[in-house]
């Protein structure tokens, strides 16, 4: 049994099982009564696209199995640093909050998870996850919430204004660090819980020898406190 905090239905819908020829057929079949002296009963068959989509939808376990079979899913803080588009796994203490940040996704509330590889080391690698508040399973898990409304587009990473303005990747990293500072004021370290999951990298940098990884999660779930 898995106790989920967050599940991205948008990402899950991207994973489809191979459809059978009959997956999208609806209606009744022809009943043959030849040789019995009875009339045949017929009914038309119609193709239903929605039925096909429902039949081919992957479960979370199936999606994770497929990802591991196709990608080298690495620990998020391992060397070398993950590249955008690569899948990572994480198990660490994370605090989370919903914020409306004009720099990250203008006009939309975004759900952020933040934590360090070593929760007790200020110099440890940092992990920042971003997604849609709509995909939260339990809003009361930990950390206060800010924001106006959920959004389907909130889980999509957009290039920061610093990049659009030609200020370079260094400015992007600094803005992420400022965002983390704001998040820590909204959801302090002592609100963090042990969480694990799988996420797709959107940005990674080494800042003065300290790793910063930004990713969008497929799922986040509770993890027993390590002994």
C-alpha cells in the first residue's frame, strides 16, 4: 500500500498501454441462430475513442515500470548532475507550499516541494519540485498554502524571465535560490516530512560546489522516517 501526497494525472495520461482491436468497440454483437429456425439478433458496433483511452490508461505502477525500463533513473544528487528531461528518484525531507509566483509561471499558483539531501547540512544539495496544486492528494499534509486557485498549467515549467532577457543561466540559478528563500518563509524547515518519489528534471546547476536540482514530479508519497 502506498500513501500518496501528490500524483500528476497529466503525466500519468501520457503513458498508454497498447490498445487491443476491441478496446474501443461499444454496442452489442450479432448472435447467430443459424439452423435453429430462429431469427438472428443483430446490433451495430461503434468505435468509442473515450473508451479506448480509458482502456489504455496506465496505472502509476505500470508507468514507473516503463520509465525504469527505458530510462536510467538516477538518484537526484548523484554525479554527474541530471540533465533536463532525465528522470530522477528522491527520498528526503521536503516541505511544500502553494505560491503565486510571477517569475515562475505568471498569474498561476504553483505547488513547490523543497528540501536538502542532508536535512541537517546547510551546504547540502537542494531539491526543488514544482507542479500543479490540483494534483495534491492531501492538502493538510504539511506546510501552509498560498495561492488563488488550482491550474492545469501550473505544473508546466516555463523559462524564467532572466533567460528571456538574455541575462544567462547564472541569473536563473540566483532567481531559483531567491524563490527557495521565499518558500522557506512560507513553509519552514520544521514543517518538512519524509517523502519519496520520481520526477523529471527541468533544470540543474552546481552553485559554488552545491547542487541545485529542479524537477516536476510524477508522484510524491510518504516515507517512514529512517532509523
